[in-house]
C-alpha cells in the first residue's frame, strides 16, 4: 500500500495489530472493526525553574502511548474474539499482557513500512451489547521498538531497527590450537585479558566491522572482521 506524495493520510493507513501468539512465534490479529484509531501519546513532562530565566522551562521525558478501542462485536472476527477472551477470563496480571504492532502505511521504506512494536496491557473498559461494542484500552508497556514491517496478504512481519549486540569470543593461540593465557585483546578501544583457554569475550554489534588486535610480549596478531552472530568467534595466531 505505497502511497503517492500528496495523498492524505487516513484511518485505514495506520494498521493496528495485537499478538495472539508469543513473542517468538507471533500471531498478529488486525484490529478492524473499531470505530476509533486515535493514538494518545500521554507525554510525561518535567519543569525546571532555572534561576537565570524569568519563566520555567519544560522538557518532555518520555511518552506512554495508549489507544481506546471500541470494537463492534462480530462473531468470528479475530479482533473481537481475542478481546472477548480477555473480557470473559477477567484477565489480570500476565494474562492481561500482549504485544501491539502499529504499521504506518504512509511511511514506506523500500518494500516495507515504518512500524512500532511494544508490549502492552489490555484493560477491558466495558461491554455494551445494546450498542454491540466491547471497549478496551491498550497501553504501551516498556520500551517501544521502532522498526519496519512488511505486510503480505494482511500478515505483518516486523524487523527491529534496534542495535543488536552478541557475545563474540576471541581466542589467542601460538599455532592455531595452543591457547595463550594473559594475552591482551583490543576491540574498539576496549581491552580484555585472555583466560586459561586463551579466550576473551566481547559484546559486539552484529554486522559491524571491527579491527581486532591481540598481543603478549613480542607476539601479536590483528584482523579486520565484519562480525556475524552466526559465527561468534575468531582465533588469532600470535607470531
């Protein structure tokens, strides 16, 4: 749904999904039969009354977005059935938690769209059979992951843009197999000393290129590596 420049962004260009599965294996259920699509930002502010200023200064510390969703109750619709189960079970604590994904179709990036994903709490506000609605407040919980989503046949796949670190092991040896204890390994200005197995472990950013150096006395070695979490180790032979 790539939009042309000049297109007015409307309610159907911001898609809301709730996760009926797990974080590892999500089952995204799109909220469709709601009559509201308002994202309330709930800014938390702090005011400083600096002595050099005549008037106070206000800063925004963080946002805690929330949405009030009045769903029209259609039996068999994913959004209604998911929220109804929370209502029927009187879900509290961990049972009231889910994940929300918001896809902004008006902000396309190549073949994907900008998207937010966050843990959330579902608070059931009321059921009104006279109006055929069930209303829930969805409140973001914790850190909002800002990334992109590809949507195929209504099914989104989210990709985080957050920096991913992983444990990367450098092994210092004399011949490729014999470990060197007490060697100094340097990556990105961080120095660590190898243990009895000749190993030093660093937290590195997946996909980033590093200069990796190691030395002990007159022995030294170096390498330039683009690190990959699928192969989280390197062996250096010091000569």
